[in-house]
C-alpha cells in the first residue's frame, strides 16, 4: 500500500485537464435516456477504457419503478410572427422542458404563456425543468425574455419522440487485494449545467485514473448513472453483491466550484464513509458545510433506502439546491474552475487513501517500543524536537486493536493526512499487527 499523496504540481495539472474535459461534456443535451447519455459515456470511455457501457430496455420493471421510454429530440423552437426564433434548443438545450412531447402549433401570446417556464426570482436565467413521467411539453426562458414578448402569433415546435429504447449506464470495477469495495457514484442525465452535472462525472473519471496507478488493498466500483432511475436500476441488478461487498460509498455531485466544501450524511450518519470524509474535510476545510440526511436529494436516497442500507454519503462543494445558479443556465462553465475541481480531487484522494489504511492495528510489543533503534526517534534530545514524535507515540498509545485508524485520528487530534505517514512508518517497521479490517 502507498499512503503518499500526489504533489501539488501534479494535482494542479490534473485540475486543468479535468476542466478541459468538462468543457467537452458541457454542451451535450442529456436526459435520463437517449443519445446524450450514450455520447457522454463514450467520451468517458475514451479516458478510462475499462468503462463498461450497459443498457436496460424500456419497460423493464425495477422495484416499484419502470424504465421509461427513450426520449429523442431533434429540435425545439418558438418563432414570432416575423419568423424570428426567440427560443432555440440548438442554442441552449435548457430551452425545452426535458422529455417534452412533440408539438407544432400556432398560438397567441396569451396561449403561449401557458407553456413557458421561468424562474420568477432570477429574471436573467433560464430554468431547468423536466417532466419524465407525465406527457406534456413546455419551453423555458428567462423572466425578462417572457415579459418582453409582444402581442401576436407565435409558432411552437418541438420535434421529439418517445419510443421503446433503452436506459444506459456505465460501470467500472477495479479489483484490489480484498473483495471489500468502495462505491463511487455520479450521475450523467442533466443537460448543460457545469457544477450540477459535468463536475461529478469528471471527478469520478480522474479518480479512476488515479486508482489505476496505485497498488490497491480495497476494490473499487465506480458507476455513472442517470439520477434516481439509473441508481434504482443499478441497485436492482446488483443489490446482494453491493450489500455483501461495499464498506463505504460516496455520491459525487456539484464538485467543481471553489466556494466551500459540503457533505451530506448517510441515513445513519455514522458509517465508515461518514467518518472518513468528515475527518478529511475537518483538516482540509474546517468550515465545511454538513447537511443532515433529511436534506437529501440525489442518489444517496436510493443507496440508503430501507432494505438497501448501503453506507453511502454525499460529497459536494456547494451542495445541490443551496447555490443560486443551481438548475439554471447560470450554472455554466464560469461557475466551475480548475482550482475547484483540483480541490475536490485532492479531498477524495485523501479520503480513499485513508480508507486504504483504515484497519485495526495493534502494537506488537509490550510497553513502548524502542523507536530509536529503528530510526523513528531522535537520538539527540533538545527543545522542540519531539512534536512530530508525539504523533507517533500517541498513535501507539491507542493502537490496541480496538480502534481503527480514523477513530485514533479523532481521539488524538491528528488529521488523517498527517497521521497516515506515521502509520505507514510503523507498519513498515514491523511494529504493528493488523487485527481487523
């Protein structure tokens, strides 16, 4: 195992590369089914060839849900009486409500307004609106644009169809020395929104690249799913295996801005995943935002559902629903940054490294070990020299096989990023026995 972290220079380079990949994903018109999802998965597979792209037919029963028909949209627009397009899906794929049925009608301004969605409190933005499970149509525009519509006739066109197709998702399994798994889940179903949509898949993709470069004690399961229905499909196909193997899991969402860090707890709030991410965030950004499971809203709902009971929490920067640009056209590429993506990448590397080393260790000699003869203790005594040694001796004091590394880190007040190199030194000096996973 390797408890080292990559250098700041390598992380900065990764942030730039991640942002460039986000720019490629951003323009794609995605929904819970369709070619946008498949195109997104193909681009991810270019980065990580291990990705397996899977499909489930429309109409498949998954627990209490049914996989919906596939949705295809070729264009959508509104023209005024002079034939000028005032809304065009090809210019902004938030302009048509997701899953809209086809329409081709000439209507008055008054009739048109029945089919226009705006964000009343944010007059400059286009809202993101969907209707997955009820047949309807609508257009989305800014409040200012709606209010500027003049009396007259308008031509509404949505060239779309619903048909028996498939739902697609992606899966990567990276085996380690143990069959115990860490689950990383992110979603690939929203159109052009940068923080809410593309940042999660980008982070997951780069974490796969990092994990491939390491010697892994644990195994890793990374999934790219349409939100809600995709995770339900995935759980329905893999429930027993997930329950048997997953020891910690994280939904990665809204991880690209650089305003804050956020964590939403699992249903029980005390899983290994909760403890690991809280410990790391507490050292990286002590002012991080912590949210109750009562404020859930993403795929953690499915992974934590009664009877599923997987130890999964959320990792975000600005949490979904909590930043003003959320689910609007203002969530564009200017909202995320290489620095923001780099920060999320750095946090998750530390979390995964912590999980790799988080075992129950017991010091294998009675009384304090003689650290000096192993080169772990200064042979010269002088003022101030024992600060670093104190971390080691305090860890040894609690390495009794009854506490895991995360518990000891919390007990002695040494953040995991500082403590793990100490554990590594002691382990490699044959002073620690592993007595539990």
